[in-house]
């Protein structure tokens, strides 16, 4: 049985190494495995067809749409400008503004790539124009994007909720403190490097300019309050809150005239393509999950772990180590769908808190988006900066 499991994952990583898209690699390796070991392919496909029908998963599409609308509707520019007013006077001011802007944008989008693609271009240009080194500007921008998938609303949290059955609202709450702790440590690092390299600070803009920038950013700043407030008060579900975020982004863009009606079809199409890719991975992962369940892979791994590990803390450390490694070589969404069905039953057996399991999962996995060789945020930053 162990040999068969190894064969499955060798095929998966083999197809990926050949440049096959992750979802296709999962399908090819799964079908070959089922054909070779006489597993009912029809049952696997039928079970997978229900995967995209999840209402929780539907919210992912609307959060993606909201992020794209805000990037195209001038919201990111206003947020960064206001963040610069707040912390620009600290040594390394634009680096701190970079982090604060990501904290604010995290409450709207939930996607690291949306943060990098929208705020990133504005932040990197502003920092390099002010004399910050390109490597430092890109590093801070990349690191701060991790905040978007941690601070609610979080797309990885939605996906984990869909797979584990844990409350999406509770996962959103669980990401707040880790996200802010990460932001504080990141700003402390920026401060130390800024002093060492002599980076400039931006003078406080004055009361009138500060008030003007605040008023421009006021309605965008209401976005996380509207999203999270409506969820926690029970007015809407997380899925309905995602729809509300998209609708609010459209209204903001049209009223401010930063978003044109003619831009909407393109933005909807771009968001739809990204959602379709996630749904494709979902179906492919569900087929692989069928094999994992049939072959009792979680039980095998659980028995091996339980025989050698008797502490939930040690299990969480092992979980973090696995995800840090996988995050370097695999797409985050695919990793969530492949690894969660394996680790989640083991975590339950070992008495690990469900919220802590999911937060450790998403936090450590998100480090992969800025880690070679397949960090998606690195590719976004490379595209906007032109460096290798």
C-alpha cells in the first residue's frame, strides 16, 4: 500500500515537473492510478461533480471580483496615499505605508495576488521614485501580500472551511490576531533596515491634506467594516458578504468615476477565468481525494504519526514544516485541496483545535507565494518590475 501511495505522488509531481498545469497533473495521475489498480473511475467522477456546487466556494469568486474591481476602481491608490499619511513620517516611511496599505486591502480582497497586482505596482513605483532600493521595495511588497490571505476575509480560509466543515466566520476571526502580529513584526524589520540603509521618511502632510486624503479613502475604508460587520452580526452569510463586497466595489468605482462601465465586462471576464481555474482544481482535487479516501491514506499516516507523536503542538510543527516545503513547489489552492483531506482527519484524532489547524495551515502555506521556485506573487512582481 505504501508503494502505491508513493507511485501516485511520484506521478503527480512528475507531470508537474514536465510543465503540466497542476489541475491536469492531478487528473492524469489520478486516472492512471485508478486504471492501474482497478478503482471505479465513474464513482470518483460522480463524487467530484458536486465539488463546484458548494455555496461556500461560490464566495471565492465574488471576493476575487471585489479585489479586481477595487484594483481597477482607484481604491488601491487612495488606500496607499492614506497609509502614507499615517506612517510615512517613520524611518522607512513608504515601507511602513506598504504594510499598512496591505492590512487595509486585506479586509477587502483576501487574495495575495490581487494585493500584489493592484497595490504592488503603486507601492513599488512610489518607493523606487523616493530612492528606495528595488530589492527592498519588491521584498516588502511581496511579504506584505501574505496579509491578504490571513486577515479576513480570506480566500484560503473559505477553501479550508469548505473542506473541513469549520465555520467560515470563526476562521475569519481566527486570522485577525496572527495577521496583525505579522504586520507588526514586518514593520519592525522595515524600521531596522531603513535605519541601516538610511531610507527617507515622508513629512506629515498637515491637517488639511490628511483630512482630504482621509475623506477620499473613507468609503473604501468602510469595505472591511461592511463585510465583517455584516457577517458577525448575522445579517448575511460569508457568501452573501462576498456578493455585497463586489456590489459595493462597483458602486464606489462608478461614483468616483475611476471605474468605467465599459471596463466591467473585462473585469468580470478576468475574475471569471480565475474562478474557473480554481473550480477546475477543485474537481481534480476531489477525484484525487476519492483515491486518498479509498486507499485510507490518512489512516496510514495517522497511525504512523500517533505511534511517534503524542502532542498536538508537535503535530502543528510537522504540519507547518510540510506546508512550508509544499508551498515552495505547488500552487496554494491545489495544496489546500490535496493536503487537507490527509492532515485534517489526523488533526481531529490528535485533538488539535480546528481553528488553529486551519490558521497554521493557511499562514505557513502563504509563505509559499513569495518563495521560489513557484511563488505566484514573485511572478507578479517580476512582471511589473522587469527583473529576473
